[in-house]
C-alpha cells in the first residue's frame, strides 16, 4: 500500500475487502509493513488488480468483524520480540557480573514455584525446573541457568499465545452472526428488518429455533432458551415476562416478544471468551494425557539423577540429567499441534470448537447424516401444489408461506421463495404460530384451525381427515389445463410431501423437490474408504422418499419418519455397541442428536440452535469437507503420536549421554531446549498439502 504506516483498523478493513472479492482464496494483511499477500484463483488476476485500484479506506466500506484477533497478535509478537531482544542484549552487552546478578534475580520465581509445589506434596515439572536452575547456579554455571530460564519463558509464551489465539478464534467463530430480525411496529404488524436498523427500545419477536439477536427484557410470551454459549448451563432456561435475554442465545421452544436494551448486542464476545477460558472443552484427551505424562516422568528424571550421582559421585553428570525434562516438549508441542490443526481447519472453512472433537472424528466408526439440507441441496424447491377439497392451490401456497416464513428450515424457505416467485403476498392472517419440533406448525386463521407439517403430524397427531374430493395442481392452474383427479395414494414418491390441513381436513399437499447434492454419493464412497464402518441416514421423511434417497447415495443403513429423540437414541445405541459416532445435521430437530454424538457437525446455513449445540460447523456447499476433516484429524493424531515417540526417544538419549558423561550440562540443556523449539515449530506446520487448481 502507498503509505508508510497502517493502523490495525485500516488493516482489518483492507483484509475484509480482499476476502470479499470473488476468486480470492486467502488474504493476509501485515499492518506493520503496510502490505498484503493475496492468494487467488487462476484467471482472476486482471479483475483483482481492478478491484485493488478501486479500494480506498474512505470510499470502500467492507463488513469488518468486531473482533479480528489482530490486537492479540500484536500483543504477543511484541512480547516475543522483547523476550528475544532482552536475551540478546543480556548476552552481548552486559558484563559477566551483571549477567550473574540478573540470572539470580530471574531464578527467584522459578524456585518459588518449585518450593510451593513441594509444600503441596507434589513432585511436578516445576520442581524439576527449579532443581535444574538451582544446581546450575550452585555449580557456578550461570550461563546454563540463564539459557534454561530463557527457553522455559519462551515455551510458556508460545503455549500462552497459542491458547489465547485458539480461544480468540473460537470466540469470533461463535460470535453472533444475524442479518435480519422480526420487529413489531406501533400498529402491531411484524416486519423483517436489518439488524443494524434496530434501536434500543424496539420490540423484537423470536420463535422456536431463532437466535436472540440483541440483549433485552421479555415483554410477553413463554419460552425455553438455550443459554449454554453464554452461561455454560447445559439445560434450557425458562423465560417469561420480565426475564433478561442474552444476545446469541437460542429459543429452543416457544415464542417471545422483548424490548431491546443494547442495540449492538455488546458483551457477547467477552462473555464467550470467559466461558471458554473457564471450561476444559478445548482440551482433548491427548492433550490431558501429555500434561499428566510430563508430570509422571518427573520422579524418573530425579531418580536417574540421584543414581548417577550415587554411582559416579560426579555432580556434572547428574546435572546433565536434571537439565533434560520431558515437560517442555510434551506440554508445548502437543497443544500447539492441536491448535494448529484447528487453525488449518478454519482455513478450509471448518470451525472446530475443541481439540477433543478432532480426536473424536479421527476415531469414529459410524457417521450419521440427516437428509434434508445435509445430503440434499441446501435450498429445496417447491415442485407443485396439489389442492384438495375444492381449495385453490395458489391460496394454499400463500397460506403455507404465511406460516412457514417465521421458521428457519430449508423446506420452509422453499415455500416462502416459491410464493415470492409467483407474486403471492402473504399478509399476516394467523393469530399465533406455534412450532412443534420435528412435526410442523399450528395456527388459526379467522378462527379456523390450520396445521402444516409431516404426514405423521397431520394425520396421526392432529387426526385430520382425508377428503374424498379431487385434487387440482398449481402447475395445471398456471398452464390453464384441466387437472385430472389425483388420488391421495398416487402422490409421487420422488418428492418430499408437506401436508396442509384446514379445519381438520387435508387442504393441500406441497411437493418439495429436494435433489441430492452432486457430491453426496461420492462423499459416502470416500467416507467408506477413510475407514468408516457404517454410514447411516436418518430422516423424518416418509419411507418411500427415504428409500429412494438412500439407494442413490449408497448409505449402509437408513431410518425414515424418525423423531428427534429417535435420532438421539440411535446414537446411544451405537455407543452401547462400542462405536464412536459423528452426527451431521442442519435443523432444529437435529439438535438432540448433535449433542449426543461424540462430535456433532452442523451445516453453517442451518438453524441457529443446530450451529449453537454443534461441536464443528462446515460449509453447506461442500460435503467433501467431511473427507478433509477426517484426513486432517487422522494426520493430527499421527503427528501427536510421532511427537510422543520423538520426545521420549530423544530425551531418553540425552539422559543416557548425560549419565555416561558424554554430554556436559550445557550441551544437554541446549540440545533439549533446541529440540523442543524445533518440534514446536514443526507442530505449527500444515498437516495437509496446499490446495491447488487443475
């Protein structure tokens, strides 16, 4: 950029602009040097240059996230530079006496930490660090003591940096991302408006499956709200008039009207950061194992040191062993490998909320798919409307759209979109909308009961009757042709069916065309190749629709007309059989199963509550990312196991060389700490090869 200095705000704006350009795969802006590195697809160079020529901080307004992580990056870069620069100045410019004094002063916190550990009756790594520093100073080897403290500080800083960065990345991923909300006007009408236009004091309406976009106080209504992303509470909280609502929480069941108190939904990011930092969710079993293993090896190191001194009476040889511990490499390289894998997944538009979920993906034997919106296209379309009992198909579509527009589901979106295509305005006629999870919607129009949903909901739960009259199709109305009588049992099986009942009688059946994603069948085949023993499809659709989809996709098993609790029970049954399970879904009805699975994977275009309870979120457009996720997780576990072998083998070799007197204490300390840094740098590298275009 043609500027000598770039602020962090300008860097964030430029990066948001670049990432929004078509064909740009990745953009990194370096504010310290006021330049950017852009990776783009072939054939986009000229368009990219034109876009760059049009950029200006004042005239170009890119949507910049509230928290970008740049400030955190600056903080730790400065701390790292200060640490290294301070060490260099100490070695190059301080006289020996000052270096000795400085080393003694610096050793106090390490020694105090070790003594505190001993006073608690624990023989931990901090004791080993304190002992190695103390013995080096007692031997008059202040250079070695200074090097040990420098590398321990360096390692602690790297560990703290990677953890803070992972928390920051995760919090930004979980931060609120809502574009539009329903607002009640002074006349009582509900209108859909952009969230930026909502002011403090406005009345916002939220229903089952909706994310609460802004903080506020409940005016009316009754609902169960999932607040786990804010408070960490595992169970939904009941909310009624007077209750406080947090931005970013999700309505599991019910409907609320509330007054907005904070128009920016501020504080959610900070609350998420606190929640993550207070939990152990980020730690995988492998990371915990590394930490425990490091502490368990401390007595063995002390034992080897004591035996060496006992048999050789050589303090130098004994000190050589003390300067080697397994802590640094185990406690630093393993977490770095996990966090680096999470970062790499993010580069591929996969959001992972903790290392243990990558571990679960690598070990899972069963993978379960919801059908609609997951194996099928994210935007199904209305193929036709078959009206019964003398009803007008267009009016039935208009009524269906009026009910469905309040609920975030791919089929509901399809109904609303089709009504808009035909120019069918659907004013709010109903008195109240009630969403029945995994079944349908209940309301009333002009005092008449109206229900829309699955066959089970309409005919079994609601006891609606099947009319004896003929049916008329929407397509026939459009072409002006007379429609033949369509019997109910002749409804085409290749489509999903959405049933609309008025006054206890079937009024229409909406045929939903929901084609399979192009990569669905190939993804299932590759999942088998990646080691999954069972690929299963669970759906609330009818048996005939589910069977047709299952045959095309090639799954090992499928279940039709299942309820949310049935999906969760299926996963529990797999657990009882000793298999680890991954669940992929996008709807409200998938939430119980996503929570039950070892790793719940949500589609990023799905319902807010599904994304909220999921452990991993992937792009809706590409099922191939599941293959990438599996490979990434397996390579991560392979790297971790390789790190274990390297750490134990190399440090054991150093201990042996110290016992034999081959390596001096300075040499073992240098080799040990250098290997730790090199292994940490290796753990930061990408697990998968760079993506290339054919």
